[in-house]
């Protein structure tokens, strides 16, 4: 029940009167219920809206604090880069301190440059064509029919860099290939040790057919690698003018040198084919004997490494077994990079 506001008191009269005694209050009518007095608690209080929280303002860093933070960040980044560089260079030094690591590194680098050379040459050819077209378009409006324009101009810097990169990559790849062939001149000593190990190993007692096949494959690889090395050494020394006997001079000597290069590659191809047989026998041997080879183990990694490397080398041996070749230069670079990269990763892991 709402409280009825009391009427305002009339303004006081201008004359002073003495009030009489107030009459007694009239008793409440029985028909009208007596209203309960309203307490202060019974009136609902109006809730005032809660003010939004005052955002805490972050103190603005001073210029000196910012410079100190940047200095610490720069020092931390420099130290991290220095540690990483030191670790990489130390690892590379350990890799190159071993003959196998050096050969794997140079093999990968040489074939990568062989892959890079045709790509740079193609870009250079496109750049020169675009430059020639631009000049011809400008000269077309001033030349009369039948006239020819011959001009000399300096190539842009980017074109010069492309030309230098294409020529340099091919030259460096040739140097690397020449060095790798040179250090294989005494490879017959390693092949002798390999054959001696195969001889001393012998067949285990009760060896089955697979073991006999693996031993025959090993002897075939020893013989093919020995023939390959002899022929490559002769062709290489003849190309450097070391062999000066009658059979290596003149046009007949050049033809003989070319034949030795080709036949050395054919014996290398025979080794690659025998390696494929060895890998297949090992795979069937593991499956037949139900040997559980854990994925990622040393044996599993070795099998996959040899399989990938052998698959990449197979087209290259066929390519060099013919005088004209059957594989393009970019594909030679790609396959050689894969074959060398697989070996490089393993050597890198071994020298960690």
C-alpha cells in the first residue's frame, strides 16, 4: 500500500491567534481497516549503478629502459648465434677430418652445383632474350626496312651476376669432380682390404642358399670395383698427360681414353646391379626368418640408405656407360645430389 503524501501546510495568518486544545482523535471506523505504519525497511531502496572499474594504467617505460631491453636482446641473440655457429663449424670440422665425410660432402656439393648450373643458365638466357627484345622494339621505329642494327652495350648488374654464377658453378663442379677422381687413385688399396675381408669371413657352418648368394654377390662387387678403379685410373692419368706411351698418344690415344672411361662406368653399373641383388636378398632374408628389425634402428637406416643411394646411382651409371649419355644435366645433378645427400646425412650423424 503506497503512502499518501501529506498536504502542504497553509501559509501562516497575518494575525496571531492562540490555538485551542486539540480535539481528541476520532476512533477508527470499523468499516475501514487500520493501515499499518510503513517502516523504513519496507520501502525498496533504489540500487545505484555500479561504476565501471577504473583501468590500471601501465607505467610508460622510459627511453633508457627501452634501450636497456634492446641491448640485452641484442646481446642474447648474438651469443645464441655465436654458440650455434661454433657448434656447426666444429661439427663440420669433425666431418671433413674423415675421408668418407669429405667425399660425401664434396659429392653432394659437386652435384648440387651441377644442378644449379643449368638453372642459372636458363635464367640468364631468359634475361638476355628479354633485353634483346626490348632493344629491338625500340629500334624498330627508327630503322628502315632491310637495315640492321649492331650495337654494344653494358649488361645490367643482375645479368652479370647471373652469368658469373652460371660459369662459376660449372667450373667449381669440375674442380670437385677432378679432386674426387684424384683421391680415388689409391682406391685399389681399399678394394684389396675389402676382398681380403670377404676371403677371411668365409661361409658360416650350415649356411643356406641366401648366405651363399650374398657371398657370391660380395665377390662380384669386389671384382667389378677393382676393374672400375683400374680403368678410371688409366683414363684419368691419360687425360692429365701422365701416360705418354704410344698407345695413349694422338687420336688413337683419345679414343682409347674415351673407351676406358665408358668401360669403367660399365663396371660401376655392374657393381650397382649387384648391390640391388644384395639388398633384395637381405630384405627377403629378414622376412623369411621373421626377424623383427625395429624401424629407425641402425640396421633399418643402413638398408634404406643403401637402397635410396643405389636407386639414385643406377640411372647415372647407365648414363655414363654410353658415349652420348641418356640423362640430361639437370637430372644428373638431381640424382647425384640425392645419392650424395643420403651418405652425407649418415656421416653427419656419425660425427655428431
